[in-house]
């Protein structure tokens, strides 16, 4: 019978798709739950068909398989919650599994129904009271899952969520299709004088469900769908030609076969293009499309923002999730087809990765889109360089103004300081000491201000950073060194400026750690290397950096020490920037404060 052949195919298809989901489990949220749900459907189909395969003698086993329906609905509900990212808590999921499990166990013990003969289906299960109670459980769970889908579908209809909306819509549509197919059993159970034709559409239910999800996350699923659609259309075309062959005036099997072969060969190209347009919409690019893409990619101002915007546009056009990377290679293998845009000697270029399964149409779309992304990346880079030059120009102007002011102040302040020092020559010792300390502080501030404001010219050479640190450690007490400084660490740098930065950091750390000597060595220095940088950590056990000054810590006069000038860390930041590196406040347990100098690796 046609229905039994259809259900057997649906059984094979459902198990196959469950295996496909497990294979691509890392691409789909809740894929393992969906695979469990499909396996439950396969068990349910087996329970319905078992008496038709082996006769009514397997009634008890068939009823035992059909009794698992509530637990299968629990998997469906849990999948909907995970796939839609709905927060109902563990208690809600546990309640769903409890309802499904209790209903399944009760149905297994009490037996959910019995078999009766039907003219169209053969043997069919008719539920008794326990079966109806179990049916109510899986209906409740099914309605709960569909309600989660519909609720999420309404929320996902927002800009930027098109792909997410399409996935939810595909799952919802497949569920509605599945309900429609199940009405075929309702027709048989109610013994209506109508053929249960809705059951013939059951094989499409798992197909719509799985493909509707995978097409947005697994590019090769679209390639399979295109090939399957092409073969289905060609087979339908061949069947139609065979059907009309008897109407021809000449009766010949050879002529009929030749007509089928010739028609399939002649229409193969159009059929493939038609299937490609269905599976991959928007395969042709017009001048208007290019203009719209250029306009849409004008607003991003950073490579990251450009990549995100480009990924949304290309994913919408291809109908499949696509990753876009601008200015850098992905750190890990891409989980989806990707477009990588990088700067090279001849400008920005793009390359496609993971597009082997794509037909020519989508590849051409991605290549043309990539040319627009390359133009936008060049514009973003040019804008960044212009902004960087403007910031440097403004900085130099401010430094020149500050240098002029500092030189004037330094010149005008030295004479009053000398007069103050001489005026207290005959004062008590405590007064002379206090005045000397304050005069030294003002002199220190003046010297730092002059040094920060004047133009610098670095004299770089390969130096051993570890040796510099070890030299500093010999003249500074309460300083411990880490194992990273036991080997040679070569950097291209100005030794005098590096010593200045190290001295400023160590002096700050010693001052901060002065009240915490009971915790061990007050200052600790260590180093480590990465693939592209050398890191030097200067840590202390002081009170830490107050939250209110963290954001402006490396700006002038943002000192964290009561007796500091406020220029020490600003000078450190300027030294590191001049060397193409950086300085940052980092976390390195058990130290309360740690500053990390990042030097580019010498080539």
C-alpha cells in the first residue's frame, strides 16, 4: 500500500536526519535534543507499522513503542526552549520531562490501546482511557513547544535578526505541517469515508524541520538540497513524459525512452538554474545591488563594525550564515562559509573559505560582494590613518605649547626656589628639612614637565631587557625577580628611555608597597613572551589603584601616590608608544597592582 511505503520511507529518512544532526551538532543549538526527538518519531512510526509488517501478534510490543510519545514530546519541548534561547529555568524543563516520563511509564504499565483493522491503513491503534491520558500529556507538551516557537517568532521579527527569524519560522512551519499530516490518523481513527491522504506528506515533516535549521548554519546542506531538488524535478519531468507517451501516434518503448532522455538532457541546465534560485535566492547581482551594498557599508568606522555589517548583508543575500573577517585572519577554523578581507602590497583583497560546496551563482555573489567590502575596508583604513595623523598633529601642538609653558615656568621658578632655600639657612633643622623636601619636589616636577613636553628622538638598538632589569634590581631593595628574566630578552629600543620607564614604574611600585612589607617583597618583576610580543610585568603589594583614576591613569597629573608629580606613568606611556608598544594595568595574582609593558618582538 502507498501509505505503508510512505511511512517506511519516513522512518528511514527520520533516522538518517537524526544522524546528520548529530554529525553537525556543533552548528545548531539543541541539535542533540532534536536528534532525540526525531528518534522518538521513528519509534512512534515503528509502533504504528509493526502490526502491518508482522501481523497483530506483536500488538503488545507496538503499544509499548507508541506509549513513548509523551517522552518524545518532552524532547521536543526542551529543544524549543534551547533553540529559542528562552529562560524558563531548570525547574520548567524538569517539569516537562517529569510529565513526559510519568505519562510514558503509566501508559507502558496500563497499555494505551488496542489494534483494529482499517480498510486503508490496515492495523491501526485505537487509544483507551490510559492512552487518551498519555495523549493529553504529549499534546500539552507539543502545544508548549509550539507556543515557545510562536512567542520567539514574534520577538525575532526585528532588524538584525532576519536569519534567526527564518530559522524559528522554519521550525514553526514544520510543526504545523506535522500536525496537518497527523490528521490522517484522525481520519482513520474516526473512520471517516475519506482516504487518509495527509499521511502521504509525513516524509516532508522531518525534512522541512532539519533543512529549515541547517540551511542557515551548514552550507553543504544547501548543496544537498539543490542536488535533491534537481533530481526530483528531473524524475517528475521524466514521469510526466512517460505518462503522455501513450498519447503519441507511434507506440514504441524506444521512442518513449529516447524522449525522456532527450528531454532531461535538454532541460537539465534550466532545471539546475531553477533549483539554484530556489535554494540560493539572489544569485544574480545588478548595478543597483552593488550601489546598495556600497551605501550600506559606508557607515562602519572600524574593521570590526565593517565585518559585522558585511556578514549580515551577505548572509541575507545568500540565505546562509556567512562569517566576514576584515583586517585579520580568524583565530579558529570558521564554523560557516567565510569571506576574509586582508591588506596586502597591492591593496585590500578578499578570499573565500569554505565555499567548495557552493554553486557558481552564490560564489559570484560573494566575490562581487567581496570587492565592495575591499573598497569599504580601504576607506576605513584611510579614515583611520587620517584620524591618527590628526591626533598626532594635535598632540604635537599641545606638547609644543606645553613645552613652551614649561620652559617659562621652569626658568621663572628656579630663582624663587634658590631665594627660599637661602632664606631658611638659619632656620631650625626641622624647618630646613621640610623646605628642602618641598623644593626638591618642585624641582622634580619641573624636570618631569620639561622632559614630558619636549620633542623626543629615539636612538634604538638591540638591547637585553632582562639585563636592564637585573641591573636595576641590584640598586633597588625589596625587589624580587621572576624566572622569565633568567634568559636573554632582546628588544629594539632606546636604552636610556627604557631605563627611565622602568625607574618610574619601580619607584611608583616601591612607594605604593611601602606600607605592605608584611606581605613579602614589595615589588616583583617578571617577563613572558608571546607569538608577537614581549611582556614585562612590574607588580607590587600596595593598596591597588583606585577605581576613579583607572580610566585616566596614564594621563598627565593622574598620580596615585601622595608625593608623586603625576607625570611618571604618562612618561612611561609615551616611552612605550614611541617604541610601538604599550603599557596597561593588568591583573596577576597574588599581586594587588601590576603594570605590563608590551614590546613588539624584534624581527
